[in-house]
C-alpha cells in the first residue's frame, strides 16, 4: 500500500510541474522597445542624450550604431576611440546614448539595436543647431576701391538653420563709428554699392552686417570702405590786383586719398623752389610741416603749398601751374599772374598821402610845370599858329624843358609803385 501511495504522489507532482512549465512558457515574451522620442535636437557644444528603452531584454545585448551604421557601443561598453560617446542607464531598462559636446558633424540618424533574430532596431534622428558664425575669422575688414567703381561688400556666414543677413551703416563722428544707425534695404550676404564716391567712404560711414538664425548668439561685423581718388587741385592768387614791385602769394590746395605724395609749383614745365635771396619762397602750410596733411570734409586729406614772390618783376608775370600726385594719378591746375595797369586819370584822382608828399617835394625842388601846363604850352606852340621867331623860341623852350619832364615822369612812376 505504501509503495502504491508513493507512486501516486510522484505522478501528481509531475503533473503539477508540467502544468507550471506550460504556464510559465506561455508567459515568456521577446524583447521590445518602449515608446521614447524619435527626434532629438541639441545646440552645438551642448551634451545630448539619445533615448533607448528595451523591455524584456533577457539574454540579448544592445548595440548603438552611428549615421554610417558603424558600431559605437556594445552592451555597456564603448567600442570606438571617441570619448564623447557612452551608454547611460538611469533605469534598468534604459540604454541611452550620451554625446558630450555635440558638433555639427554629429547630425544624422542613429540606430539602437537588439541582437535578436531578426535584429530589432529603433531609429533616432539627431539634429545639431548651430549659431551663426563667419567663414573667415577676421573681426573687421577694409575694402579698397577707386572712385566710380561698383563695390561688393560680403559677409559670408554659416549656421543651422541658415542665418538671415541684414545690413546697416553707422555714421562716423570724430573718426569713430557712432551709435547713429541707418538701416539699409538689403537682405543677404552681399551689399552692392554702385558708383562709389568719397562720400560713401569710411570718413563718413562704417558698414555693418548682422547675421541671426534664432540660435544665440547673433553675430555682426563692421566693414570699412576706402575710396581712392586722384588729387582735386584748387589754386588762389592774392592780392587780386598785382603790380610791379608788390608781393604776390599763390596758394595750392590738393585734396586726395591716399594722401598726396608729391605737390609742387612749376612754370614753363620747370619745378620751382625757394631762391637763396628769399625773394621766392615755396613752403607747405597745411599742417605745420608735418607732412601728413589735414582731413577734408569730402573724405581724404588736403595738403597746401604756397608760393610767395616778395617783389614782382616784369619777368614774374605769366602762367604758373600747381601739380599734385598720389598713387591714383596726377592732376595739374594752372593760373595766370597778370599785371594790373593803373591809368593816369585814376592815379591822379585818388593819390595816396605818400604820393602827394613826394609829388609836392619833387615839384618844389625842380620848379617844374604840371603836365597840364605842358600840354597847354604845346597847344599854344602849334606850328600853324606861330611865327618864325615864335617857332624858334618854342623850340628852345622845349629843349630846355626836356630833362625836367623826364625827371617828373620818373618821380611819378616811382611813387606809383612804392
């Protein structure tokens, strides 16, 4: 009886084990991915986490692949040399991929896989946002152009998303860009300036481009435009009425950019210089002799050269020219010095005190008749009105007055130019 009871008990336990096995076998499930975000965005330089949560992993392993399907990790181990990649597991089912200091090149599609048969895969789209930056690293630029050229100012920027570029210009005050801003109706990486003039150069404005794509920080760059032009030459003569023996001053002003490197006065294609006796002096007067010139409102630098003739002689009257040159070109401006003639009537009408005194002294010493008396006597001694004896007397009288008349004319000429 005991043996039979034992046999029944074994059979009963075996049946229970079989039922339990069947029940537990039916409850076992294959690995699966939990619902997690499939799109991840990060800013360049930040850390990013690509999520991957696996249910019922069991004996299987998780493998991360990069954009080119190259293995990054196996289980919890990193299999590449890039130390920025690692697996982080805040919870037992999590197999997240950590990327430290993300770069624009990290953008792409990553794959979280489980080595089942067939392989389970989950795709994660990773996007790296990049703030604007300039393709060249110079902070400020100088663009050189000739007057009248068409100038293209460029701000080559990159970023993700693509930055929007706007332009403005700042008014220059005291040699520095001020806070006064004028927005320009131009969008894009290039600003076109047609017919560039000295009034659009950096003596007046500093151009500025601004790039922004919503990813901080926005960036800006200032561009200075240097407009080169040949000298503008202007000449003046003082005084306006020039006479023998008087002083004359010829002044030449030459505005240019770059600054004038040579300026001189010439006559008959011969360069003039100061004379040893000091009668002619050629000197720079624009900046005290420093040589740099002085700023000019039109944009550029002006130099001034003066020619001083202390006592005009007959040979000094005629044409003169001021010649100025810089790296752009040479310009010449001519001027004529003309003697101002004073008629006898004008001279007698308004004699100076010095002339009156000298005339009185000369008349008193020589006891000479006035020019009116001489003309009256000449009329009286007309050959048609004189007898033979009167003609002889008049002839003698003219011969006796001849030296006196010469002295009178010389005295008048001397006083006119003193």
